[in-house]
């Protein structure tokens, strides 16, 4: 990469020397992993404090047992063990809506987690119990998660915007008898009551659910009944108490979480204490380059796996400051994130790939008007990234001085599996990169046979990894540590791998758009649409009603409107890029795409609109109001 040429697909960009000179992951790490095989993961375990050392890196039994024989406690790893070195260092910095903020040092957080653990124990929570948390990104949520971990209880965090039905299902399926929630919260300046929804869910399940309520709303807007325990009172009753962290087997569950359900039914995933924590700590260090004393900002909701892994467990296990933020990136203004990066001198920043596209749409003057020079690394996750978004992020947010890591993983994988190592590997805009050291992936056909390099297919992981969910660890058992060709984990994503092992993601299998006889990954079509000037974002879905045609939902950049000329231009450009099969039955302009709180485009819902079908519950959306608007525009066409 030289001069002012904008790197495109296939180009390589070297991470800057200013970064690689001090990066956590240095040259040689891939070779070391290749040489040592699965034992190399002891490096990850070495980042943790063990109450009893593990006997073997991975043992094959009923399930693959990572760090078998070892005992540890996650709350101890995130708090107690840091007290000698950094008790007064900020562990958690919270920015709420409406200008509120709070700061917890490691000592403060240690106190509050101990008190919360004492309180939960007092109301009956024991090791192995499931405590459901139904709250927005507030410090009490993190405190509760760590208090559960301290007791060996499992947290089950449910996104605050979910309906009573969804909460009830999750309470029922996890047989959870404890609920930590709040009276309400503020969203875009308006108070939203949460307790009524929580109570409706409690009433809808057959077993008793004991509620603890964090009071968030200013006044007594929400009435707390006799059966509601106040979080603040409970903690007061246990002021100054300490709770010995309960040592857990490395393979014991740490928490349960439901998959986001943007495609298919949400399913329950359970993560382990040792393998999971080691995996997120190692990747937090090597991929996100988090160092002790860094301010790390994962701008996600705590309720999804990204929040668990890289907002709570990785940064705190590594002794960094984690920045938590409640609210919307365009509130009060569209420069909210950059204002916070500047104010808190954020070092490492991690966000959803689709968020980057929104930032582009809002315009570069927002990041350009802030001093973002504290940033050292930029990460993204959640959806395939096109080179244009990559370049925008690299240039306008990182000033071409911060490596950009495009990290691929899933709720089931616990932590990052595919990404460049920012201190080692060159970056290729639009491609996530090779698998992380210790992990092998392949692109396979329907029969599970590898396809040729450069051919599209299904992405499979062919080696086990420490952060694998407990059910994957069960599936991989008895296959000689996954090494006898018998086991592969087919991920549900379509991808292409090139000769150097770099993986380019094409989107979810369930979202495949078949036009005529050609199957396109949505990302392939979308990235071609986005190449057209004035287009900021696009989602392409298949419409079965119209006999297998593609429908494109398109957002234009600020100051541009959508009209028939632009439709024609899009059609022509995409045809040129991808051939005559790549044609759209319809192109619909919309101000926004429907996105979940985890930043995913709800293509399933757009597909339903295209087919004039019922699209069901929209409570998982960050912007549910857009659905009616899209429907109106789509029907007007
Ligand atoms: C699905 C998993 C990973 C935590 C966040 C979501 C998609 C994720 C990327 C990426 C292309 C990506 C995949 C995957 N995905 N990261 N960098 N490039 N696609 O967890 O809700 O379980 O979603 O997100 O389709 O399967 P999740």
C-alpha cells in the first residue's frame, strides 16, 4: 500500500510500526501454536489465576474438558487478584443517558460485588442456580454478573428491550428462580418502565421468581410492591461483607445466554468457567490488544455475547478499564461516541460493523471534529464488512494509524475465532483474516468436503478451542480432540477462503439470496450496491413471492435522495460487477435498515415484508418504528 490509493478488496495494508512495535501479539506466535498443537492454549490459561492448577490442557471424556482438573473463580480473576497492583485504578467507567456517569475503581467494584454476592446468597442463590438479569447497560448489571460468578451461580442476561413473553420463555427454559431487574430506564430521553414487563413475565411462568429491583428512574414513577426487593436496600443490609469466591471446576458453567435469534429460533448456549475465560482473555489481549491500564470500550449491549466477553470478562480479567455506555450513538448528537472517545482517551474501541455504516451515513465531520488520537486499535464484529466501510473506519476514526481488526465469532464460540492479529498480520479490507492461532477453519461443501481455495461454501471450524460452548464440547468428544477428521463445526456462515487462509464472509446461510439458479451470499450483493456513489447501506433479501428475485433495501448518504435514476445506476453497477443474474426485482429506498440492538440487520423481517408476510415481534429491534415506514414505502412501489 502506497500513497493515497484507497485500499480495496484484495489489497493489503500493513499495520503501522507505531503499533506493531509494542503489540501484545508478536511475530512467532502462529508458529508456536502450530508447533505445540492444542497444548499451546496453556498460554491462555496462564493469563488466569487458578485455585488449583489444571492437569491437562484438554481431556477427552463425555465432553472435551478444557483445563481439566483446574479450579478457579471468574470473579476472583476479574477483581480480587488485581487489588494488590491496581486497587485504585478504574475498573469500570459508566456513561448513562442524560449526562449521568459513575466511576468504580477495582476496590469499589470488589466491594459492591461482594455485597451483592452476600445479598444474593442471603436470598437463597447457590452455586449452580440461574439468576436472570433483565436490565440495560447499568453498572448494577455487571456487578450482578460478577456476584453470580463469585457464588458459582449462572447469570442469564436478557436484553432489556425484550418483551414479557421473551423474558418468560427464558425464565422457564432455564428454570430460573431469581430475577435482577430495574424499575425502568431512559431511552432517547424518555422513561421506559421495565418492572411491569418483568412482573408480567413472572406471572406467566409456573414457578416462583424472586425479583430484585434496581431503582433507576428519578422519582417513584414505578410502584414497588412487597414482593419486590430493592437492590439498594439489599446491599445496605450487607454493607462491608465479603464472600469467599467459590472455586469452580474449569468445566463448570459460568453463564447461560441465548443466541440473538436474528436467524432461526433463539437457542440456549452455556459457557464454561475456565475455557471460556481463558479464551476471551487471550483473544482480548492478542486481537483487541487490551493491556492493563488501557481504557477499552466495547460499544455493545451487555446482553449479547460481545458484551459478556469483551465488555465484562476480557477487560476485567486483563486489569483494564472498561467503559460502559447506556444510550444511543446518535443521542444527544451524532458525535456522541467520538465525544466519549475524546473525553475518556479511549485506547481500544470495538463496535458492530453495521454501526460503522451508520457512522458513514451520518458523515465524517462527526469523528473529524474530535481528537481521537488516543485510539490505538479499532475492532468490529457482527456482519461482513465491505472495503468502503473498512476504509472509512481506518481513515476517519483511526487516522490511518490504528490497525482495524474485523473479528468473526458467534455466541456459540464464546470468543473470537477468525481475525488478523493486529501486531502480526497484514489487513485486507473486506476480509476478516485468517483463523486465530490454535484454530483451523475450512470452507466445505454440503457433504463437509473442503472446496477449492477461492470457491464459496460453508465455513467450518475443524479444531476445538477453549471458548467452545458446553454442547459443542460434548459434540467434539470422542474424536481424538477433534483431530481425526471426524468432527467439524459447521458454523452456518457462507464464506470464501483464499490461498493464504484469509476468510471473506458472505453472510448467513439462511439469508442466502437465490436468483434464478445462482445463490448469492447477501454480503456479495450488498457490497456491490454500496459501491455506488451516494449509497450508505444496503440489505438484500430474496423474495419467494416474486418467484426467487432479489429485493434491495437501500439507504442513501446524507444529502442524497433515492430516485429511478439511482435505481438504474444500482442495477447497472451490480450487473457489471456480478453478472447478469444479479438483478433486483425491486429496489426500495429507506432512511434506515431494521437493526437489532446487537447491530444486526434483520434480513428475515425484510424478507417477510418483501413477501407481504406477517413479520411478528419486533421488540428485538433498536429501531422498530422503521418497520412500518419500510412497509409503507415498499407497498407504494
Ligand atoms: C454471527 C454470530 C460474534 C459476536 C456477535 C454476534 C456474524 C459475526 C462477523 C464478522 C462476518 C460476522 C456471523 C455469525 N458475524 N462477526 N466479523 N464478519 N460475519 O454473535 O449473534 O451469535 O452472531 O454473526 O454470521 O455466525 P451472534
